[in-house]
C-alpha cells in the first residue's frame, strides 16, 4: 500500500518506483498533490496485483498511464493529461470505476469502452475535448450506474443501446453537440434518477404517449437549452406522482428520493399551459420553465411547493396576476417572472419582500413594491399565512442538486453554495420577443 495523498508532493513520479513491489502493491493513493508527470512511463504500469489507483487532483501532463487488468478503481481526474484514450484501457476487465474527468483528453471515445468490463459501474469523462460520436455498442448485461460525458464536443445521436443499461441511475451528456430527438427509450430504465441533456441540439416534441408509465424514479430532469418544441408532457410528472403513491414501500426499500427535486426545461420552445397538478410535486426544490412559450396563468397550486427554493417562469407569455399563495413559499430564494404579460399587484410579505425589480420587469401592468408603479388600493392586500416549516435536512440536498444541474445555460449563471447567493443575468425582453416570433 502506498498512500501519500495531500502531502504537497511536487515534481515527477520517480522512475525507480516502477521496480517496487511489482507483485504485491494493491493500493496507490497520491491524490491532492502537485505531481506534474511520470519518469519514463511504461506502456503498462508494472503492478500486477494493483486494485486501487488514484492520482486525482495533481498537475499531471502527458498521456494517461494504463494499469494492469486487476485494477478495480482508476481515478486520474483533475489533471492536465492530453492525447487520446488508449484502447488498452479496455483490458482492465475487473474495473468498476473509471474517472478521467477534468483533463484535456482528445480524440474519440474507444468503441470498446462501454462493454469491456462486466463489473463497470461508473464512467466519468466530463470536461475533456472528446470528439466524434458516442459508441453505439453497449453490452446487454452490465451494471453501469453513472455515465457522465458532459462538457465535451461529442456529436451525433445518443445510442439506443443505452436501453440495455438497466442499472443506470445518472446520465449526463450536457454541454456537447448532440443532435437527436428526445430519447423516449430511456423511459424504460427502472432505476434512472438523473437525466441531464442540457445544452445540446436535441429537437422535436417530447412525446407523452411514448413516455407513459416511464421514468418511475426520476428525481432530476434538465432539458434546458435545446430546441424541444410542442406541448411539454407535464402528465409525465402526474403519472409519476400516482405511481409513487402506489409504491411507497418499494421506494423506501430502494433508498431513492421519493419526489422530483429539480425540473429545468428552460430555453426551449415548449408551449401550452402550466397545469395545476404541478403543485403536487411536493419535493421540488428547483423549477425552471423560463424562455419558452407557455401561456395561461400562474397556477395557485405552486404555493403548495413548500420546499421550493428557485422558481423561474420568466420570458414566456403568461398572463393574469401573481398568485398571493406564492407568499407561502418561505424557502424561496430566487423568483423571476420578468418578460411576461402579468398584471395587478405584486404579492407582499415573507420572501416577496426580498425580491428586487429584476424579478418583475417586462410586465407593463404589474404594480407595487419593488416596482415604482403604485397600485393604489390594490397595494394593501395582506399576505397569506405560512405553513409550518419543513425539516431542515433539505439544505444538504439542494447543494448537490445545484451542482448536478450545472451552472445553467439560460438565465442562471452561478450558484455559490456556501454563501447561498444566486447571481443572475437577464436578457432584454424585446430581443427575446423578437427571437420567439422569428422562431414560429
């Protein structure tokens, strides 16, 4: 065992180490140091019994080292490695965790990468310069739980053989150049909790008839910054709520989140009305419907989302008044309904006393604080009573929700978890109106 993590070690990994404990060394953990490379890196690392290899969070340069087939965990993330991913990596037949994220690796993903190990559970290749298509061949029997290919330059379509990944819980292909329709075949995955397709070139409708009874345990969905159109199938969430109520015991056994926790479908071309039953999704912490073509009024049922922290419905075609029921949302930190057709007095009390002008701009008939336009007698409507406070355990959950959702491709560009601050950038309503009309 060689454990030297977080010791401010600098320089290069010495050549003489290649001859040490070749047959007995099982663990190498040198993460969180300042190593810049390897002296005379061999084609294959020499340790034939190695099970755990972690050089993450260093400053390594050059090509990636290739361990022996015995390796179970291979983490060389957060370095400055370049070159392509060698197909030799597919010889690690015992591998369970592969993390090459946050490097500068280029080229294409080896065709063998997703079917070389029966035991593989985690593949993280995010934040590299990978190009080409995602391999289309995925083994029919696998235990993959996490696939993160985000922040690369991948093109083409999602492979339909992803439907073979029946153990998959987290799929993130955000911030690429994928050009495809909504992958309805993923609805059949029985354990999928997180689906992130953000910032690609996905297009077309999200067909509700093909997703009925699907996505049974989905907790986070992010379709933002694509070109989806048509009516969004909110019925998917309604059906999910019914199934959740019918299978509460099974959910508890599976140790999964029982409610939707984050929905972001912003910056698409979705249309139609926002249904009342969305207020039944009691576990929501984040709801972003901004920059679409939604019409109708804001559902009063949103006031039942007691855990909601971020609500963005800006840049749509909503009309009517802002429901006074929303003042019940005592955890709401961000609220934006700018660039709609809303009218009447802005609710007062609780969190609404903290929101600034930017939350309401672009609605010519809105009045009351914080806007300069006064409402006269309408300005005195009393706030509704707040419900009892929820369990404070939600604070831990919202942190990883925001991290998983990224830092946003639409209006939200940052979220400082420690200070719990939110930084926002607003687009001009006139430019947005022009863009939506041109897209029709």
